[in-house]
C-alpha cells in the first residue's frame, strides 16, 4: 500500500505533492441515490491512502442549483445537501488528515449563483440600489436600452450567447459564463472582505489550501468598454489591479499555513509568473503541458517553458494531464490530433483506445518524474476513456449554450466504477447514476484492477510510491534520438519516454525501476513507452 510522502507538519509539502482531484458528484455514492457524496468519499479514503496521494482537491461542494456543475455557488459556508453536511465535511477533512492526506477546497471568486442571497437581494432592490453595486448592473444601449451594454464574448468555448441578461426593470447584469452565474464587482470592498472571510472559514476547519477558479478574470475595467475598441489592456482578463486582491489573500493564507493554486490561463509567461510572486499565489495550473500534443519536441518545449517561467519567482511547476473540463487522456492520446483545445472539441472524433492507453501510461511516468507538483484527476489512475453521453442525458451548459455543437464536459465526469460485479459498477447500490455509465465501465473497476499487477491502477501506485526518488531538484536533459525525451534528476534518477515510431536504446543505467510497458526482446524501449531508471 502506498503512503503519503510528506511529514504531517512539512510546510513545503505542496512543492512536490501528488494531489488528487475529487469531483464529488461522480466519485462514490454513499447513500445510493445516484449522486456521489461525502459519505462515499469517506468510505474510499483507504483507497486514496493506498494510492499514495498527498492531498485531495475537491471541486465545489457547496449548495448550488448545478447550472454549471457546482461552479454556480449559492452559499460558501455550507455543503450541498445532495453531498452531505458541513459537519460531515469537517469529519472528512479530519479523517483524511489522520491518513496523512490534506484537503484543498475550490473557491469561485469571479461569480456566484443567481440564487446567492446577494444576487437575490440585488434583483429585488432595483436599479441604482446599493445591493446592485456588488455586481455589474448597467443600462443598455439603443433607443430604449434594448441592446447589451458592451460586446464582451462568453467564456464558454463555442458559445455565441450574450454575456448580459436584461431584467424586467430595464437593467442588464454581466455574466461571463451562464446567466445563472452573475459576475461580482471586485472593485467593491464588501466583495473583497466577504471572500477573505470565506477563506478564514475554511482554513479554520482544517483545509490546507484553496484552488482559485478563473483566477485571472475577477477584475473588470470600470468603464466596461467594448473589447473591439479596447484590446489592451484587456477589459476583464489579467488586469493589474487583481494582484492586490491576491496579495491580501496571501496574508490570510499565511496566518494558517495555507496554500493556493490558481486556474490561470495566460499565453504570456511573464504575465503568468506575476501571479506566483512570493507574496501572491503559491502555484498555478500548467495548461501548456495539459493541452500539448503527444509530440516529443512540443512536450520538451512545454516543459522547458514551464520551468523557465517559474524560475524567476522560485515557484514550483504543476503538471496535469486531465481535469473535470478536459477530454480524458486515454481518448485524447488515441486521436489523430492529440492536443486539447475547447474550440476543436467535436462529436464523433474517432480514437484508438489501445494506442491512447499506451501513451497515457507513458505520460503518467513522464508527469510524475518532472520537478514540481502533480494533479491527478479521479479516474485517470484507472485509465478511463472519455464517454459518449446520449443527447437526452447531457447536463453541461457548454453543450446547450453552443446550440448542441460542442460536446461539453460530461464525458469526463462519468461516475467512477468501483466493483466489477455490482450494480452500476459499484458507484452506488440503488439509483442509476446522474450520468449514465458506458456498458464497458465494469471492465475498468477498481476491484478488477487491484487484482491485475499490470493494470493502470497498479502502475500509478508503483509510480507514486517511487516518485520521492526524483526529489525537488532541477531537471537535466540527456542526449537522445529524435522523438525520445530523456532527462536526469537529483540522486541519479532517470526518465526516458519514447515518442518515436521505432524502439529506442536506453541510456546507460544500473537498473530499471519501472516501465509503463514491457521492453522488447532486445531490451529496447518500444514506441509510446516510458522507463524510470537508476543511473
């Protein structure tokens, strides 16, 4: 059984941690109603401890109308009744900590649900009220205010839906995502104070960190200008005044020894690194690596760029292959286009799952050998593919706001298979899961993979257990043929990944520690295979 690798009071645990993302609704169903819940997570804590992860990142578990998978939050100081209670969350945090597993909660500061008390009060109060100052309410353009206040685009890829909704009293309100997610006005001191209070609320309940959703979108140009006429600085992405918010958040986190990871999608490395200065966020997600195709030169460039942009601020990189928004790795790597881009995601894209699985196994060893922290999305350790969800069962608003053109994200959110011979693959005992499981889901079940020493689960367990040998030191590239990535880390640990079409000769080494697949008869590394070696 794997064990968490960090001492209970290690202040730098987050620099090299393996962090497991729990999408509660799809993880495990403890009460059998078809929806995952905290009881299900608590029952599976031994499994997570056995996997060897250091922390759990929970996607939003707060009360929500679920218009956007829980990212439309109605109350940050409670748990959605479908998942459990606040007392149960506190028990979960404590029980996980007893197993050496820390907890990271998800905060969504850009917007709240339209059912949040603040927005309900703002709607009722009417135009010009103090309550509406907490959001972005404006009169419209046109003769009778019938046109939206500006031309800003929706942040849901593929969506042409407006980001303004008009109320019967004539005011329009801003929502960069769905109409059920009104944007907060971060120029208002009450908004800033409320979020600092929410941070303290969760730190005082024992959480170790906070993941910040859409972290670069909070601040808005107060004039709300048209994007077409004010391209720089951007009116709502990566504005300079946002850094004062995160500096104030960092002071709160430092009171409790807490850490932050930001969802920061930015193409400019220098602008990205500003969020990781010593008095701001600790870490941020690395989307260049996540979206990179299965190509040796492109992956090496993504790794080099990531390490270079983190170096000036001394922050550790993060590595992730998949999350609750992204096409699962096995499917993506089995396609002709192995990159990820929301704009190119389409129905009916064929995938060779056997090829994708080989590559996903190799990618697991690659990501776990790199310097920094690794985020593992639930089900990746089982090699789950992306599922096709029937149109009449789709729930993701991305699908609906694209007019049915975009597949949405439900395919990577299918409830997990735990037991091969149980109803609904052991996810829950009674009701059908909230999203339908494919017919072959039992073949990926945890109990089946636990019996198979060559399963994806077995590979992840061995890799996470061995990962400390790479330490927290730098990476040095080794000479390698075209299509092969080879590097060394501190202490003589080597990682070699063959993305070329022919077998590769391994560099000199004293012994092989772990491979993602068998070597060929000549002891060479086959295509789409990775090896960990001791120099």
